[in-house]
C-alpha cells in the first residue's frame, strides 16, 4: 500500500491557464469524501479527463472600504489627502487617506491586501461615516467546489487523515492599533467596550484610546468573537501592536466541511455573567482633559454622574465627586450567600445620599431686533478685507491738558459744560489727522462693476461708548428695512474741543428720551471706546458705509524708560493701547500707519491741536 496524501486547496497551486491534465506513470486520482477532503493516491493508471483539477482565470473581489466611526458624535469628515490612487497595490495597514473632523485629524489605514479601485471622494470633500471611501480588489473571490459526484475509478479509496482542519473553520486574527495621527507612537487605553468572549460585529466599538492630541474610539473591522485583550484600562498601547484577538470564520477552510457550533462553551457560561457584561458596558463621555484630571485625582469615571450636555462629565463633576463621602464598594466577585449579604449591609455605616444635580436645560430663542440688525450688518462687513494696525499712546501730556481745561471750566462753564472727558480731545485730534488723510473719511461706492470712492468733506465721527449715551438704536426706514446705526458728532472739523463736549452732553441727554434720525445718520468714521469696560488689543469691524474704524483700550499706569536729569530712569506713564482697521481694498498699510502716527502725535502733544485748529 502506497502512502495516502491529503492536499487541501490544491487547485490554488496548479497553473492558472490549464484546463485538464493526464498523468500516465504516477497518476493522481481524487474522490470527494463526506468531509470534502481530497484523498489522493499514486497508482500506475491514466485518466485523460480529470475534470476535478479544472482551473479558471483569477477572479478579483471588490470590497467597499467604509469610513468607520472615528469619534463620538462625528457623522462626517473632510478628506484632507489621499495617500493612494486607483490601481495602486496596497497591503494591510498601509495608509489610504487622511480625514479631519472637528475634533482631530486621523490617518485611515487599509484592512486588506489588494489593489485600489474606485476613490469615492476627492480632496476637500466631506465623507459620511459608514459610507464607502474606496473599493479594494482583495484577490480571488473563491474557487468553485468540485462536482458533488465526480466519476472516479473503482480503484480509488477514501482515506481519513488525522491532520484534517478542525471543524468550524475558526481563526484568530490579531487586531492591531492603527496609526491614529501623525507622530503618535502610543496611546493610553481609556476604557474597553468589550470583554473576552463577547460577540462583535463590524464597526462595533472595541475600546477608547487617548493620545496627547485626541481621544478616539476604535471600532472593529471584523465580525467574530473577542479573544485575548492585550492591555488593561490605563495601559499604554503601542501603535502597530495587537490590541485584541478576534476569532472569526476562516474563509479558506473547505466549504463543504460541517461547522460544529461550540455548544459546550456557550452552555457553560452562566446567565448571570451575561447580565454583568451588559451592565459593565457603560459609555463614559468625557474630554481628554477631564480624563487626565480624573486620573490624577484617582477618580473612577464610571462612578461619576455627568452634568454636562448629553451626560458629559466635566471637571466640576470630578471635584464634586471627590468632595463627597466615599460610598461602600460592592465587589463584583461571585455572589455571596444571603447571610453574607445581610452581614455586609449591617456592618456598613449609613452614608448620606448624594444631592441630585439638576442638569441645566438648553433653550432656543429667536434673535432680538437689535441682534437681527447686527447679524445682517456684520455679515456684510466681514466680506471686507481688514488691514489691522495697533500701537500705544502715552496720555500724560493729554492728562495735563485736560486738567487745565477742567480747572478753567470749573470757574467758567461753557454752555453748561463744567468738565470734559478725554473723548473730545481724541475726536478733535482724529479730525485734524483726517485733513491730511481724507481717504480714511471716504466711502466705497459700487455701481455694478464700476467702483468709486466718495470723499466726504464732513467729519462725522461715530462714537461707540458704554457710558456717554445710548450707543445703539434700530432705525426702521420708509421701506421698512432695518439697519444698525449709532449716533455721531457732526462737522467736527468746524468745532472746538469745548463744542464737541457740549454736543456729547446733548446726545447723552437725547439718548435717554430717544435720538432723532439726524443724530443717527451720516457717520463717516467710527471710534469705539470699549476700553471703559476693559481689554487692551481689539479687532473692530468696519461697517460697509465707512473704510476705517478705531478701538481704544484700557488706559493703564505702566513703567517706561525716560531720561531724567541726564540719566535714564524708569518712570510711570499712562499708556492707552489703540487698535485700528481699514478697508484693505482701497487703503494700503503705509497710509494707515502714517494716519495713526499723526493722530498719536496730536494726542501726545495737545498744544499742536490748539496750533492746528482753525
């Protein structure tokens, strides 16, 4: 008796383009057995038509590669770049593309070896989670099984081979931690959503990992059963190393072999363990920063009740939890007897129940009329390219000048004004600077494709202030369209500092009763005194009817170097930060800088204001 040889999937080893073979001196004869194994024997026979060994050309299977869930609440991602193109050969874990959500940028890697097919998105497109990213041709789709009852000579015998594959066709696949971001080599395992023995499906959540950039939920690529977990919660997992083993169906196993269900394993699992497993799968919603605080404080996030949106845990929740008295710990070990439970309960001192935290409710409100007007006006304004310029102004000389004026007004009031603020000085200096730079007082006029500049002779300075008067009014014009407008002091080029102070007082009183349309219309340049509230550097937004706006920051007493009696010394100075923006379509940066420097020169040398005023 010659030795019997068992060969599985011999068809894959034969030439691709052959269709039949015959062997004369040492023929190979096959017969299909009940277990679908191929039993082979060598004999001195000849079979001219061994149809069992028929081979067809290679058939490729196209597999749609879906965009998995890369984070909580993410439904779509922007495709930042492709690392492959159609027709490229790729291997498992090769980089396919990079996608970016509103939380993180993630590189997507391949799950298969094969050839890149159709790319469903272009660079910059928004890809939907769960939809195909790319088709991958993975190799042979399968080989047709042999005929159920092939004709065979009577000399062929059926052999039973002890080395046949195990029933069921199972195989363990190590699930590796893919590259989840540029430069990331390891991640901390925050929590497991599965345990050994759990059945999972493709795209089921396996675990959550956290790098120094983002927190990412890892989803399964396969249907199967969870095997070994390689890390515990809190361990650092290496990129490219196995996270978990997944037992799945071995598609390369003989197709006609009977599959034996692991009944013993299933029946040996107590029902209570299944219930515990379901209870242990608690999803924890917390940002990476909150998780770090919890780790530092030694707080188990599973025990914390989140008060944030959708139950998200905040830092305050961790602090409140830490301040509460420790609750008794209930062991998850095998259930004790009723007597043991009674003893444990009696021996545990009573603790005060934690005060329930009422989660704040969201509320959707319509915009007020003022907000609607601001929304429309600012949306138009942000279509203007802004050129920003900032500097500081030393106000010590302006303070001395103001004090001397107020000392005079205290004895000799001017049209009811007995004291002035800095604002009339700022506005008069601004008007004098506009004389040399009239383009900052102009307006862009667009008539179709024809664009012109309207140079305005009047210096009507709009003052945005939180203290002088009501700064915002809503004017409804004759055609019932609303627009945002603010009061302005008109013809400042013709007014003295005291005249400007008188007008500001008038607008302040009129604002209490209601400003007229004459007070609200016709502004040519804006000055915002937001510094009365606080803040240093601003970014004021230009309104469409103007080309320039300035914002005054909070004046502070700061140290500066100055030469005193021939020596350099540190002295205190009153410093005001200022921020300006101009319409960069018509105003260049150099013009803006020279304009601000001239205005600054007037403020730091108020005697020039008196010398230049007409």
